[in-house]
C-alpha cells in the first residue's frame, strides 16, 4: 500500500471525524435548550438542570456500551447506533416534552447522553489508531471539534430557537445528526493492524507496554484469547497509575466544570461589564477546543508525564488566581483565571486518549478508553460536592479547588514516578 496515500486517507478521516464532533459538542450547549424548555412547559429550573447530570452519566455508559457494539457490529454499526440514539433523543425531546419532564430525562438525558458517549468513544478509538505516531495531535483535533460544537452549531441553533421555536430547532439538530453520522458510518474505516509498520513510524511506547506486560508472570498464560482479554481488563483496575491518573483528571475536570458552568455569573458578581461577560462565555469554547489540540501536540513532543504535570500546574495556578480574584474583587483577574482553567480543562481529553493507548496498548484500546473517559462523571460529581460543601460561595469554592489543584499537581508527580520506565 502506498504510504503517501495512506497518510492522505488518515487525515481525511481525522478532519471528517472532527467535523462530525461539532454535532456531538452540542451536548455542552444544554443551556441553549434548558431555559426555553422550562419556560414553555412551566418546569422548575432545578428539575430541568437534573437533565445535564443524567446526560453526563449516560455519556459514560454510552462509551462503555460502545466497546461491545464496536466489537459486534464494527465501526459502521456502532456509529449508526450512535446516530439512532441522537436522532431519537433530539426528535423525541421535540415531540414528547409536552407530556412531561420525564420525556426530557429519557430523550435528552439518556438517549443523547448515550449516543454522544458511544459516538465519541468509537470515533476516537477508531481514528487515533490511524495515528500511532501522533496520537495526541489526532485526539486533540477531534476534541477541538467537540469543544467548538457549542459555539458554531450552538450559535445557529440559538438563532433557530429565536425565530422558529425550540421544537423546530431540535428537529433541525436531529436531521443534522442523522445526515452527518450516516455519512461518517459509510466513510470511516478501521486502520490496518500493521499501520505502524506501513507508515514506518516507531512504536517505542507500544513496545514498552508489551515488554512490561510480558515480564509480568501473572499475565503471561496459555489461556484462550477471552481469558487474556479478561486479564487485561483486570490489569487496569489493579494498576496504581490508573488511580493516579483518575484522581488527577477528576480534580481538573471538576474545577473546569465550575468555571464553564458559572463564568457568566462570576463575571457579573465581580462587576465585569455584562457585554464583556457574554463575550467571555463565547470565548470559552474556542479556548477549550484549541487547548485540547495544543496539549495533544505537547504530549506527542514531550510525553504523558510532562504534559500531565504541565496541565496540573496550569489548573493549580488558575484556581489560585480565581480565588485571589474573588478575595480582592478584581474582575480582570477573574477573566484571566477563567481562561487559564479552561486551558487545563480542555487539555484532559487528549491526555485520556494518550494514557489509555500508551499505558494499556492497542489490543483493547477502545475498552480502556471507555473506562478512562468515565472521569467526566467523576469530575461532575466532584464539582457538585465542592459547590454544595461551600454553599456556592465563589471565594470558598475556588479556594477549595486551589487546594485540590495542589493535590492534582502532587498526583501528577507521583504518576510520573510510577510510570517511569525501569532502566535497571
């Protein structure tokens, strides 16, 4: 197979997948739908907000389900199932919401959450295998599409809601999701098993993982392939590095979710001009998307340990800056802290892909990626716990997050030590 043709093909797959992730990114544009739905149907806003929590939990479940679907139905079948869930979710919300808030929980919360998680995990797992030499870059490009979805399609959706109403807007999104993911399902293909050899790139990280695995007598058996897979699955839960990574991730994701969810309110609390506060909300998705791409490139150049320490440093500094902003009442400092924290938050996704691939190899990469990506649920729960414990008081929230940011930094140092190759 011609190497140049192979390289062209993988970049076409990458950018087509990134474009499809604009639709998946609408899951973060939930606020566009929440207020109009609550107003139209007379629901309490507190009850409506539960939908996003359900959606994030379903996202994790969808990623885990996607592993089995991918194994049984292949890439095309898995993406078509994701498309079906998304269409049922958006269209179902438009049609059934009038019958009660249960329809919102089931259609938007469960169906859209599962569809997004399934589509995200399957696409990331499929496309990044085409990039054994640039895993961070590939996952960063796709996450950039995911992060920018709420800005690009979200802006269009907001305009449709304003002119034609929310049922029509949900219907348009459902049709768009159907077209985009049916096309992707027919277009995207698995990478050849020997992709690294065909591209002529080094596989040092994979070789180290295989060497580490083969040196552990507990996992070197003559059992059937199913038993080997089960042993491989058990390994992730018995690996101290997994728990170190997971703690690091949920702290940074939790702090980032606080900023993303309260950026407008925080800016207004510190007397930032309302127009500029609205602009800040619009800038956040851009920074979120670009940070994923940038930190993916950093991973490719410097490795996982360095990039995790860097992200933890940024997150700790951001939370400290935000706490100082509320302590001294400085709006401009708050804006800087917000953008710094979003950089940290957006940098987690490519690290998750890199960690699952580098630490546990290619054989069961989709499965391990789905497990690692449950960190978003952990981050959401952590954020809610801190907000509740601090009574929603911004100074207390960010001071607490700064303390946990220090924990994330120390954890990243411990992770680097645990995963350091043994040269002895």
